[in-house]
C-alpha cells in the first residue's frame, strides 16, 4: 500500500475498481467502482485531500 505525503490521507490501496483510503484521523473509506485513473491521479496529485474531495468523495 503506497504511503502518501499528505496532511490528511495516510495511505491508499486499489484493487479491481475498489479504492481503500485511510486518513490520519483513523477514518477509513472503501470506494467501489472507481476507475483506475483516479487511483493514479490521487497518488500523483499535489494535494491528495483536494483530489479526494474533488473527484472521489460522494461519487463512489
């Protein structure tokens, strides 16, 4: 599971359309039906929190 250099997300993993996220607060999300390009986008975003809020939260 890749670690993120993020002030809010501690790690993310992806497997067959399912993204697993854990925040530094301890809160975890399992998002289903996520296209793989969003996984790579999150990993390479200058702000993982912004990417999550903009492209993932409430959509998957």
